[in-house]
């Protein structure tokens, strides 16, 4: 685990130094929020309509911004010739995968932390239970990073990775997106953590299962 954290710290230091991917993710997410607020300006006065639309709007911004970032998880390593050097380090492939997944998750959380206040301002909306909302976002982001990191390594050597990765990723995210959106809707409707315990369990099971499978399969994707 310590080696995984070192790899994650390396990636985060590199990204925070250049901010190429992070800036793209932030701009994309904020532009999506602005476009939605302008296109839905006629219904902003209807709180019930916003209650129905808000969960989907938030997760659309999260997932598409995350997809934009996850495509660069291994692309930067191959472009600089660092991937082979990383594989030659005295660490197993599972540690490389875990470190990459952690760094991807941290970047997504930064974007999400910036997006939620913008959503609240643009839509004049208040999130009643922010801690519970944070748990939902954390579990959903963990599942996205677990699957996205594996698929990013699988498609990194293809010429059409920017197109192929979303095609492979989005269907696999459906089992975690459905409970995430449902739980978000219940939280925005004023319900507490007790009412969303089923959705939290589904997301937790998804995260554990796909993270475990991805660690086991990651070595084979590198060899391919």
C-alpha cells in the first residue's frame, strides 16, 4: 500500500505542477453546469423540477469530466516513455494500478468539490445533507476510478483511445451510476442516510468487486 501511495503522490505532483488534465476537467465540468443552467432557465423557479433534474445533472458533469481525465492516466506515461520504467521498478503491477486509481480518484474529487458549489449557485439550490452527499460522491467516484483506470491501461496503446475508452467505460458504470443518482435524488429531497442505505451498499459492493477484479487483471493488460 505504501508503494501505491508513492505512485499516486508522483502522479498528483506531476499533474498539480502542469495542471493540464485538471484544468481541462474543471473547465469542462463548469461549462456543463453553465450550459445546463442557461438551457433550463425557464424551470429554475420550479423547485420540484430542479429536484428531479439535479441528480442527473450533477452526475453527468462528474462522469464526463472524469472520462476526460481518465484517458490521460496512462497516456502521459507512454508519451514520455515512463511506463516501461515504471514496470521495471521493484513493485508489483497491483501497486501500480492502485496508485493510478488513487490519483485519478483524487483529481475527480477536486473537480467535484469545485462543481457542487457552482451548481448550488447557478441553480439557487441548497444541499440539505452535505456529509451524506459526500459519502455518495466518494463511493461513486471510487467505482469510476476502479473501472476507468483498468480500461485506460487496456486502451492506452490504441490510436482511438479517446473514443474507445468511453464506449467501454460507460456501460460498465451503469451498476454504480443508478444507485448513485437515486441516492443523490433522495438526499436532495431531504432524506437521510438511513433512507439510502440500500444504494450505499450497492455502490460499496460494486467498488469492492471491481477493484479486486481490476487488481487481478491489471498485469495482463500491461502485458497486452
